[in-house]
C-alpha cells in the first residue's frame, strides 16, 4: 500500500511538472517552502543550466548509461528538450523529512528515472560555500532522473565526471 501511495505521489508530481519552455527567471519547478532556500536552489539551478549548455558538458550525458545500457543522452533526447530545458522539468522539493537526508553528507536524493529531487539540509550550507559543487550536484541528480543508477558508479565518480565535463 505504501508503494502505491508513493507511486501516486510521483505520478501527480510528474503531471504538474513545468513545460520545457520555462525561463530561467521563472523556476516554478523549485518547490521548497522556505523562501531563502527556494531562491538559493533556483539560483544554483540557473548556474547548472548554464553549465549543461556549455561546450563539453553534454559529454557527461554520453559518459553514463541507464541500467539497461542506454546512454543517458538518448533518454535526454527522448525528453524532447535541451539539457537546460530538462533541468526545468525536474521538480525540486524539500528533503528535510526524508530519512535518506538524515546523513550529513547526503546533499540530495532521487529515484533513478523519476523527475523529482529532494534537496537535503546539507545542500544549503554547501551551496553557499561552494556554488560550483552545488551546481554539479544538481546535474548529478539530473543524471539519476534520466535513469542513472548508483554503485556503480559511485556518487563521487558521478560528481567527478560532471565537474570534469562541465567546468
């Protein structure tokens, strides 16, 4: 029953996700309740959107595959938008009540293939001290929403590849 409830929440969230034509200044996909946190995540997301459109960064979508072996670039192309437009279609919610966010080193969580990311409390402090790393984390989570699993590759390996390709 809990699994059915979680599935319904995800389906509803996906149904209300913004269209791919959202502008950078209108980040309605950032759904955090605290204004300062919402603005900060939206600001980091704008930086991440600039990064994924930069030359070389698109290679990160060919570096990784989903669990069936399909390159994430194919999943991105199937979404019908650019990499930055795809970031606008991901919903970002507060993860402070998600037990996975209870670990101080966990910055954000998602389920592979689902366009919903929960932002953990540790993300907010890190985003102020290291905006480049915060942008890489949001791109890292976007890769998961396209179907990338974890372990392997490790979380560290994913973020290192994002930083390598998207500097």
